[in-house]
């Protein structure tokens, strides 16, 4: 990747004069999900530093523990007890109940997370946690214990803007991680290397920056870490811990797991590993050349690997706003979905079939990454099936939910959500026309483009929309229909898949 | 339609070559022209179209009550568990001395008598899950109850059957007429699949939508690392298929009238696509509303009427087009319902249920064994045939694809096709 900006200037703050509507849109979309005109105006009037403070606050709000997770947590020991003491059919029944509850819990968690992330004030932070979860990957599929999955995301959120070594240490004690990377079965006499390997390869250093011997030795330091349902999560079992001398990165000592993490962060490669992952997640597939990563890494190391400092420098830098990074980034399914929800002013329906099925069809079901490397991103999001799923989602959001096709439990959830004040699950005529109806057709097309895309799209693009809207449409109902069809096509267009 | 929204995309290779010859020119829009057209025009070698066996999946969404679909009219336990919902013996459409179809299934009963309808009894899986979402997932991914698979069984079929398919095979291998991509279709590889809305009356809208998207996608791509043109290519490919499909549906003349409902219309559209000779191997349609927690009698009767009449029209239409030898149709539902009725004249989520397999190559009749109803109140049926045995049968005997690779294990096939 070739950049016009010299490496020495790359991480300087963006000059105030360059903080304009295009820049604000770029930041809001890349750091969050989308950039509604009102949010752009607010960002412009508050300035870049204040906007960064809002996106990545000193004390970010956390996702409250969903009720179903709480219930699963309370019930987990009961089921564990039953499974331990019962036998035969009774035991199988208890196992089955536990599984069903856990399944309901993960669906509930996914919906609650989406609802949390869709709030404009928490979008930037939620996306940051999603990024961290794409580094510190766990999968509900293997972990199975949904309170642990919730707890893992909570750990990422609580430590997500603090010093990175503390985050990594907290993650090593996250019961979900202990299960996911097999620390749970790692014994003094038979250390399991899975966690130690991924710690170096996928969390802190990257491939090529450690030896197989380092992994073997590090694995010994992480023995004795346990995830236990009955003890509410993490438990350290001293008599399973290998407290002997280990030699890691040419240093010898009676290192603990935490020591190993500190040692890893002292390696040079640690300074640029996470910044490189950030660049990939937020800027796109083309790797950022070393001469750009190195100065950012050096600065980060100087700041004791503080994540909030890193984030503020990254998103406030001249490099982040460089023309090479404007537009052309393929939205992830989560961003596409939450962007639509925000752009259309919708509430997220608490119905797995309407909310989670589209996510899965688009290729990104929360808490179910494909493997330990997380989602690949970029062009891998797009093929004929996933693109069709994206188009379908847009149609779905413009079509009223037909209650007669709902299952009984879905109807109950829907009614409950309405009672709690969320009801805009799909775009309604009144809501949609309120701002557009008074405009002339040409202005309607411009308005749609400005609202949903916002920046310079090809004149031909807007022209085709304008022509469509202006073609004969008798009666007010037809007007809504045509505007609706125009908006649907716009949101399905290649342009809206990008940011 | 306004004339300025004329469509400039050809939908066939021949049409493409003709329009290029007429001066529109390959280069005029080659930047975003469907990649298959560019490739196949350059290679000038048409992909072979083959007559292959086709499977049509009919999802009965919501959990169809099996006991009132296939009525065990000689079993006193049935009437004990269903004091108000139990259907009287004389209404059952007899299939054997002990079993009969729901009275709304007259058309299917006809197919049964003609040997074109097989009923596989008591199909389910071990450790059944009673969540709609999860149990549908188990059926669609063909997983164990404890196992979570990211791919569907049809997707894995495509992974197997379509490895090494020519790069220009843009026609869909699987088509769904549902509101979203069925989980069954998710494969490890991206395959050409195609989806349509089941509700009728939106043809004009979908045509409008396609033309507008064509015009938009033809607008120049902005800057960026080529992602815009990549997306435009992918979209154009999809639009070409859509256009072709719309034309096929519009031109189709069914060999028999279909009942006027969305489900039958979906089947009519499947027949149209099959008749057009698409290389599609699997079709997926859905009929929903089977979650009959209350007032089940009328609701299920309506749905089974739609199912029965729709399936019968479809089979008759296929036969009229001499396509019936090529097509097998199979129903499935995420679960059956609880044998004992609830307090609202309905039934709650249960476990195993019968499913139907229809076609002229099908070995008609009753397969498998009926469930034992010697049950306590609120106790569930124990399945006797694993749904993956049915899948294995379809894969091995009908689609000629080794079922073991798709299902990740060996399942005894049934002598149904």
C-alpha cells in the first residue's frame, strides 16, 4: 500500500482545518456504524478531540447483564449438581434443559448486545469491543456456558481502554478463554500449549516472534487455570500449577502466567502487533507498511501500552483521515445491520428469527466466529448468497412484521418489547415520509443519497435515483411506494455496502 | 415502466453476444459486466446443461403436529391424550388398518393411493430441543443436538457436488422461495444460490428494484482498493440471474391450475424454473403457521389443505411437463407437537413427527414405525427414524452424493426412492 503521507507525519493529529463534514463522516462510520447528518453536525461543532472522547470515553458504559444470562448463571450450579448426582434419563433430561437454557441465553445475549451497540452513544465503544473480541476470540460453540461468554465480553469492555497487558492478563482468567483454548485441562504434568501459542501468535506478538520452546515453557506457566461453574468462574488451582523455572525469550525465572504476559509485552513485536490488527480491522485489508506501524508502536510502548491513548492517537491521526482510506471499505454484516438500524431510526426486534437469522445469513453470527482467528473480513464477507442476504435484510426492514406468521413465543416477546416502548421494528410510511414528502423529486434523491451515503457518489448514481423517483406516480400512496423502492435499492447498492 | 429505465443487461450468453455485436460492445460495460459473461465470451465455450435429479424441500415452519396429520385412529391412547383435538376414526383418510391422513389431505391421499406419496413415520433425533430456532437449526445443519454446525446440509451437498464446477456456472445450484436464505444452504464455499419472496404481487416491485439497481451498479466506481467494482460485479451477476428467473416465471404456462395462495404460487414458480431447464438441484419453499398452541383444529386444517392441494397441483404440473421423473419433494418441520393437548385446544412443542416424500420415483406407502403413545400426560414421543437417515436416503439414492461426507457419519438409508 502506497501512501502520500510521509511516515513521520502519519500519526500527527489531524490539523483542525481538515476537520470537516467528510472527515467527520469517515470517523463516525469507521469507528462506529454510520454517520447520520445530525451526528456529523454534532461532531463538527464539538471538534475532533471531543468527538473522540465521546466515542472512546474514559468510563465507557457497559452492557448490563441480560436477564437470561443472570438466570443461566443462577441455574448453572443447579444443573451441574443434577448432572453430577443423577443418572440415566433424569441426568439426560437435566443436560437437555441446561442446553436449551443456554441456547436461549446466547440468543438473548446477541440481541441485547446488538441493541446496546445500536445506541449512538455506545456505538464506537461497542465496535471497539467487537474488534477486541476478534483478537481475543472465543466461540459460544465450544465454550457452551453463556454466562462465561457474557463475562468474556465484559472483561474486554472493562479492560478495553486500559493498559493492554492488564487486558491480556484478565483475558487469561476469563473462564470462556480458559475453556476455549484448553487451559482448563492443562495440568502440571501435562501442560496444554493451545493458550500459550495463541497468546504469542494471535494476541500479543504475531507469528515468527517466538520459538516453539518459548511456547512449551510458557504453557507450563499457565497450568492450574480453571473455569468452574460451581465457583462462579475462574479458579486458580495451585497444586496443578508448575512453579518451576522456565526459560522464555532467553530469560529464566519461576515465571507465572502474568509474568509471561509481561515478558511478551517487553518484546519489540508487541508494539506493532495490535496496531497492525487495528489497521486491518478499521482501515482495510491492505497491510500498513512497517515504516508507518513502527512509529505508532514506539509511541504506544512509551505510553505503557495504554489502549485508550493508542485509540485516540490512531483515530485522531492524519493517517486515519488520509484520502487512501476514505470509502472503499466493505462493511461487516454487524456494521451493515446496525448501520441500517441507525440510518432508518429503527429498534431491534427481540426475535431471533428476524434479528439473528439475517446475521447468520450474512455470515457473522455474534459469538460464533468461524475459528480462533476470528472473522476474515473484507471481501470474504461478499458472495452471491451473502449479498442476497443483505438485500433481503433491507426488504425485511421495509416490510411490516406479519404477526400471523409469528410463533407463539415470538409474539409474546414482541408484545413485551412494545410494552417497553420499542416498536419501530420496520420502516413505516408515516415515519419515512415525514421528512421527504415536502421535497421536490430531485431534492428527494439528493436527500436520500445525503442521508444514507453522504459523500460524493458518482453523478450517474444520483441521477438514476432521481429519474426513478420522478417517473409518473399517481396519488400519495404511489409516492410513498416509489420513495420506499428508491430507498431500498439505494441501501442494497454496492455503494451502501462500503464506507 | 419509464422508458429511461430500459434494461441493458443481457440475460443469456447469446443475447449478450448479439447486443455486443449490435454496437453496445463488450467494452462499453465490461468493467462491471457479469464476470461469467466476460469469461465465457472470451472462452466462447458454453457450459453444458444437464438433466439431473432435483430435490424440493418443503418446510412446515412452526412445528407441525404429527399425530393429527397421520392419525392413529385405532390407538385409544391417542384419544386419551387428545380428548378435544383427537380426530374421529371415520374422518381419517385411511392409509392402513390403523393409520389415516388428516381429512384436509384428500389430494395427498390420492397421491398415496397412486403410490406417489411416501410417509416416513416418527422422524426425529436424540435429545430433542424444543426451541423453534434451535431445533430448526439442528434440522437444517443436520447436526447432533449438542453440536453447532456453521454450514447447512444442502450447503455441504453443494460443497461436494459442485467442487470443480466451471467458473462460469452462474445459474443457481440451489433456489429458495423464502424470506431469507435457509440455514440449510450455508456452505463452506460460496455457491451460486438464488432467493425469491414467497408472497405474490411484488413482481413489478422486484423488476423495478432490479432495473434501478442495474442503473446504480453501472455508475462508475469510486476510489478505494477495487472493492467497489468487486461489489458491482457480484451484484451484476445476481441481477442477471434474477432477470432470467423473472422471465422464466412470467413466461411459464402451468399444466394445471394452482390454488390461489402464496405457498402454491411458490411451488408453481419452482415448477417453472425446473421446466426452464435450470441446473438447480435443490429448491426450498416454506409454509408457516404450524405453531398451533391454541385452537389447533381450524388452523392446522387450513394449513394442511394448502399443503395437500399445493403439493398435488405441483406433482400434476410436473407430470404434465414430463418432469415428474426428475423431481422428488420432501417435507420437514422443526419438531412435532406434544401428544397431550393443552388447555387452549392446542398443543405445545414436542419431538418427532412424520414427514412426506412425494414423486413418481418414490416408493409410496408407509415407512418406518409409528410412535408408542403409551405416555404420561405431557410426556414426549420417542423418535424411531433419525431425520439424517432421510437425508442420507435423499443424498445417496436421489442426488447421487455420498451422504457420509455431507452428514459426517453413516446413517442407514430408507427404501424410499
